[in-house]
């Protein structure tokens, strides 16, 4: 797995958790 892909996935998961937090 590429580091860039991992970073992109991490950002998406963070946004998802942020959305759920709201």
C-alpha cells in the first residue's frame, strides 16, 4: 500500500468521523 493512498484513506476516515460527530 502506498503512503499517499494511506494518507488519502486517513483523511477520508477523519472527515467521516467529523461528520458523525456533528
